[in-house]
């Protein structure tokens, strides 16, 4: 008869073995084992979109991290839907998609948009100093006079000039 401590030790040993094997697979093959099927939303995103990552320069030299999902179809030009957030765009990596697409990626992917998602100034992968509720400046006299509006303007200007297959129209979502 197996006692509780023996059962617990056996369980812990099997968990430890699974963890070591998973770590070895990542180190040796660069791939984590998958125990679950991907969601239909993620499957659609992977099939129809390509993810790019950019460090977009602002007027003061600071670079803001931006992930851009562009439709693979070249049949037409697409509008850009921009979301700027202080809450992180993890997971980072051009070849890494979110495990569970949410928000605009989930709701509007089939409608045909280019999605631009940006970490705001000073947060996560973006450079600069984060200021919670950064005040809007009355005047922008020099390149060092920045606020959320100048960062949004500079981002939109860069996206329209550099992202393939956009139609020059940009909408913003979020707060």
C-alpha cells in the first residue's frame, strides 16, 4: 500500500521530471511543448497576418516600441487601427503571437485592418520617461516639447510612411 508521503513524493518527482524535460526541449530545439490547441482567433491571425516590430522615432529622439499586424493579402490597401497603451504588449518578438488575441485583434481582424499596438513613452519596451496623465502642452516650440499628442502624431506619420499596404487612413482605439 502506498502512503500519502510516498504518493506526494511520486507526484512531485513526476512534475519535476516534466519541468526538466520541457526546459530541455526549449534549450535543445528552441520550442516549448504545446499541450493545448490554439484558439480559432489565433489560428486566423497566424494564417492571415504578419507581425512586425518597430522602434518608432519621436521628434525628441526617443523610440517607442510598436507591434504591427499587417494582412498577408496584397489585394487592396488597408486602414490602420492604432492602440497606444501603458499596459504592455507582451509577448515581445516578431515571431511570437499573443496566446489569446483580444480587443481589436479579436474583433476586427476579419474586417481588414492593419493593427498598430504601441507601448507608450517610458513603459515596457518603449524608451523615455513615463508620466502618468502627462499634461498636454499649450505650445510645442521645440523638438523637446513632447506630450501624448506629439507622440501620437509622430507615430501616425511614421506608420503611414513605412507600413506596407496602408491606405493612409488611421483610426485610434483606447483611452
